[in-house]
C-alpha cells in the first residue's frame, strides 16, 4: 500500500501564487489518476494562526480518481510559516499508517510545497526535522521539496534533501514544456514508484 502526503504552505506570502499552488496540487493528483497509480492522497495546509501551527487536513486518504479539486473555499493564505512543525506533524501522520488497521504504508511520498523558509515553529527544531527526514529516506520514502521563487538549493541543504528533488512547481506541474516525467510530474531521476 502506498500513499502521497502533500504539505501545502498557506502562509500569507503565498497569496500572490495561491491559485497556482492549488492548480499544481490538483494537476499532480489528476496525473496520478490518469496514470492509474494505486495510491491514496492526503493534503494538509499549514500556517501559523493565532500563535500556533495550524495543520488542517483538507483531503484525507483520497483515491486519485475520486479527488475533488482543492480550491479557495478549502483554504486561504494567512499567517506565518511554521515549516518545521508542519513537517514534523506530517511525518507523524505518515508514520501512523492506515488509521484503525495497524498497517504501515509500503511506499510513501512526502511532498512539501512552500515559498519560503521556516519562521515560526515551536515544536520542532531544524535538527529534529533533519533527523526525521533521514528516517523517512532510510525507509525508502520519497521526500520531495517543491519551492517557488526563493533559494531552493539553500533550503534543501538546510533539510538535507537531494538537489535533484528540488523543482519550481511552475515548471513541474503547470504545463510548461518538460521532458519525460515520472512520478506524476516529477523528473525520472526520482526512484520509480509503481
């Protein structure tokens, strides 16, 4: 059993690219459906709201073919960017496995879509997040960082992500010319998921 967990930054700095971000998420899941990938998808939007990390599950374990497109009615940009806290919570959600079954996922993709750096976490430090991401990679989980309009390479070095897994979502998911893609829009350099 496999699952895609998408973490979407809904901080106020995303306002100018919010429609594009939502379109990218919807395009990613549509591609999963078109490719008939046997996976579930969970979408979580995060920001800092009322002094704490807001971690809102917008779609929970949805089969790609039954995905209802996410839109402005589901979430709006606001608040700060508790990227470490949201990442830690998403990893905990993935580690919990299939609810009520005690079953763990065989394959997991953790996809983090953000436009900026950590600025308001209280629960997790960068060192803790690096360790958690290392544990994910040790399980052969894919950890994919999709950034927009900032220094992707610097952010990836901070979280020890592979440079080849960094992409501007406009180039990856929004219909710009691209080479042959695997993993529903991500370059073939990524490990295969079937």
